[in-house]
C-alpha cells in the first residue's frame, strides 16, 4: 500500500540529469571511501570528505566561512597536536578555503542577477589584492618550475575566500561582527593549550634534542609538531590583537577594570611562554594605536603609560632569556642573548643553519637581479620559487640553485623572488590601504557603536602587527592560520567601509551601548 502511494506520488515526475549525476558521484565516493578505510588510509578519507563538503557548501557561504575560520584557528592545530597521524587535516581545511573563493564568486554573480546592485565605494585593498594576483599569475607564466608555481598558488591563496566573501556578499552586520567576536573566544581558550605545550610537549622536545626550545612548541590551537616548531608568531599576534580590543572597550567603559585585567592576563600568559621576540615590537605598536589620542589630550598620562610599557617589555625580555632550552643554547645571559639576536637579524650571522639572515637576504636578491633580467626583477620567478622545502615541493629555485641560502626567510624576500618588485608593491599597498581605511572608518564611526569600533580597532592593530611580520617571517606565503586571520581582517575593513558608505547602521547598535556582562 505504501509502495503504491510512493509510485503514485512519483508518477508524472522525472529525475533531473544533475540529480542522477550527483547520486552516482555520491555512490562512487562512498565506495572509494570504503576502499580507503579498508587499506588503512584514514587521512585520505578525510580529504575526500573535505572535497565533497567543499562542493556541497558552495551555495552556503556563511557556514563555509565559519568552517574555514574555526577549522584553521582551532580544529586543525588541536587535532594535529593530539593525533599527529591526522596532521594532514589542514589540507582538508585548505580545500574548504579554496572552495570559499568559488562560493564567493558564484554567490556574487547570483546576487547581481537577482538584485539591483548598490552603490559600492572603491575597495582599494581588494583592488591591490587583484593586482597582486595578476602579478603572481604573470610571473608564474615564466616560471621554470611549473610544479612549484601550481603548489605556490594553493599555498598563497588558500584563505583569500574570506576576503572576497566579506567584500562582495550581502551579509547582515550582526553575523559579520559575530565572526570577529569569535576571535575573543578563540584567544581566551589558548591558555590551557599553551600550558600543556609548555610543560608537557616542551619537556619531550628537550629530552629528544639538544637544540630544542620549549617555547617553539607553544602555539596554542595552531599547528604544532612534537619535533619541530609551529606558528608561534601567529598565536602571539592573535592574543595581542584581542588584548587591544579588550583595552579599547575598557577605555570606553564597556568592560570593568577587574574584568579587563583578568582577560588581558589570560591573553598575555601564552605570550610569556612563547618566545616570539617580535612581540617586543608588536605590543607597544598595538598599545600606541589604542591610546594614541592620549598623546595630544594628556601627554603626561601617555608618557606614564609608555614607561609602564617599557618596564613590561623588559620583564618579557628577561622571561624569554630564561626560558628552558636544549644544551645548545645559552640561557640566563641577557647581554649575550641580545647580541646573538642582533647578529642573526641585522648582522652578518646566518639565521639558524641558513647562510642568510633577515637583513642580508635583500642585498643577495639585488645582486642577482637588475636590468639584465627585467622579467624576473619585476614579476619574479613564479610562486613557490623561494619555498624553503617545508611545503611539499622541493624541486624549486630555492632548493636547486640556492640550497641553504634561505632566500625565502621573510615574506618580503620570498615575494621578491616569487612575484618581483611589482608583487611586493601590491602587497605593501594592500596592507597600507587597509590600515588607512580602518582609521578613516573609525574617525567617521557612530560613537554609540562602541563594540563595533572595538572590533575595528582590533582589526587595525592586527593589520599593523601582521604587516610588521612581513619582515620577520614568511607566514604570508603558506601559513593558513596567518592567512585566515589576515584575510578576515582585510574583509572586515572592506565590509565596514561599504556599510558606512551605504549609510546603514548595525542591527546591534542598541546593544553595543551596554556593558558586556
């Protein structure tokens, strides 16, 4: 009886060809997943599921954005820390990030067809991002190592979907602000992970190697290896960004002194355990941006705050000097530590086992480029050419012709080799225009939207700190956690600029005038 009803209900209906194809693909995927499980390839099953999920979620950009955000900043690192054999899960998250680019493009096209477009203000950061992509594409056309160029595209642009989605799609302000507020929660949960990594994982590394540093293992929920280091500078950047958000809300009387003291301490404890010396520059930079108006309004109060900051940085430096390390490192001598840091940053000593350091890489690039090779000078040798060998590809310029040099030690040096002077200019312009735009929005912002302004101030601080890291590390070229954080902030600035240009007020403006309790 039931069967006859089903047949009757289906009478006169046809199954679309797309539905049949989708069903067949799903069946084949299930069969292939079963085969992979049978041969013990669990990681490949996860990557297959990520690929299928990427296709399914193309029509749902907001859930896809949340998946990429939480997957890169929380899930991938946590899983790889406790289950090292599943470390390749970050490749699945990378697939979702690339799928978000397609989702943003498709949904943008759909919105244009369904609705009359609003007047859009010029999105200068996005324009410079497109210029950077064009320079990368042109440079890669001349690449001698096509394989490294293809892998380089994945490494560079795996998180740019966040930027595109926030720049192009019509998303309610409350949902966009919620993504930024999630950074506060993510920062506050870093402490237990940092303590575990410092006292347990770090001790294991010291026992296994004489050249290990405990602090290298302190990366919170970002990817870490029990033998190697991790994205410690990204963790520190996130924590300092959130601390500056909290201090801004405290200045505007949205958080009590007791609460902000506790929350900022929770944020900064991992920074003490994580020896990233760039924090010694990032912290005063962030504080200056939050309290810069005090310089004119109350210079004495500003100087007092600067003095306290200097004392805090001195304590932080002494903690870094005395962090436990392997027998190959000298501990407890601040003078020797400072001299050593100077020698491998701006002196002649190579960084680690490399011949070049963060300063000598630039004269070395200039020595090999000029009017005799204008294409490589302007557009580089192709994406992935400067990869030092940790990102799958090893048959590239860095490994075949400049092995051991470290030509991709920092982002700027990597960009010079990968995309040339034009690419470097586009990236610097992208940072600068986003930073300037965030300041302009804050200056013209509604005074009652304090929570939103705090999120924007944190974004401004984040762009400055992550921009500072262009001369410190090469995370811009491959580290998906860094890229996700950066693209979220670029996208938030673009979104707020468009929001302000349209004259629309956030739906949460009324609640933003109240304290966070």
